[in-house]
C-alpha cells in the first residue's frame, strides 16, 4: 500500500508589514484565497460552482467546493478538500518589509493536480494583501513540485510504543461526539478514515484493508501517558460575519501495544492531518518514539 501527495512550498518577500495573528496563520492565508482562486479558474458566467455543468473540469470547484455531486464514498455530506496548509510556524509572527516567510501546502489531488492554480492564486493574494492590515508581499519562488510516496506497509520490526504530539488544535469525534482525550482506537480510526477517503477520492484508490478489524485491533492499544491542554480559538468570517470555533486539544499522548501495522498510517497523518478542519492547519501531528 502507498499514499502519494505533492508537498508544495511557497516563499515570499514582504513588501509591507505582514502580520499573522496567534493561532490563525492558516486562516489568515485562507483569507481571500478561495475568491481569488475562483476568479482565476472559473468561467466569468459561473454563479454557482456546485451546479456548474462543467464542475468536473473546473479547478476551483474540485479544489474548494468538492461535493457529493461527484461520485465518492457513501456517508459523506461533502468531499474533504484535497489539500492542507502547513503554516503553524507563522502563528503570531510579524514579518517586516524586506523580510521573508514561507509556508507549505500538501496537495492530495493526483489525477489533475491544480498546482499552477495555487501558484497563480498566491501571487495575486500576496499582491492584494495578507491578514490584518493587508500586508503586501511578492512570491519569490515555489519549490519544484515533486510526488512524495509513502509506504503504508507495516515495518519489518515490531513496534510496541509510540508518542503522538498534537501540534495544532485537534478535534476528534467518536459516535458523533467530540472526545476530550484521544484514546488510540478513536485516533487510529479517524486517521484510517481520513487517509482512506483522500486515497479513494483523489489518489490511487481505496485502501485494501478491513476497516472493522483494523478498528478492533486499534482499540487494544492503550494510553500510558499524556499531557493535553484545551485551546480555545475562533475566527470571524469577513464574508458572512459569522464566528467559527477553531479550538481543540494540543499536547501529547503515548501509546503502548501492538502498534506495528498502525505506524505507517500515523506517519502519513503527519502530512494529512486528522480530525475536523484540517484544511486550514488543525489536527497537525508528529509521531516519535516514547520517552520511557
């Protein structure tokens, strides 16, 4: 089994002061990105991307408004967007004129990857202004796109312990309810669902695993140590005026048990994120060995 994606990197030169509020770098970048992307990619006469007769060929519709209008796994109200931001290192940063900054976008759409549309949209976004005060910048470079290939096959050596750091606020659901602490069964199932859905919709196809048995085996792994904090955050939409919660838990949890088959998916989840609102940077994790 393999999971593939494009790790894109964009590098900018600030022309005026650019500020990223604490905890909101990803949402700051989202700003006008969607509307700029639509302006560049959509036909001028399009008024509703979801009802557009050519939406299957439209980079904007497939990237920012993917829906179950298109064929996909059952049970989804909407398709997940095929990308995530990696910009948490910019949280709380102020970039002075002449300063440089960069961020990543992990792109999961392999069949017709909208790489050039992202580049063109970020060029325009930087010109029009980013974040509070609309600081202007110029795109200096984008790293040459390359296809990352991650093996999802179990490692040759057995693994009995793993630590997961929750780097950005993470929200996981179990039986329709948000969980306060990430037991391994819930975490592994949400990672399984996330990677499986992205692979089925945008990659090489569904994962060839028994989802039910996978979940049962994951539930046998136990939490042996954790230090988690609840983070409360929100953003206000400039388009609708509505306030959207962005909180979740951060910190770490250490797990013990037969983890061998789960390690490759945990490592892949470092690039996909896990849980709710991953597109804008929530649910970013890091996997290492335990401290004991």
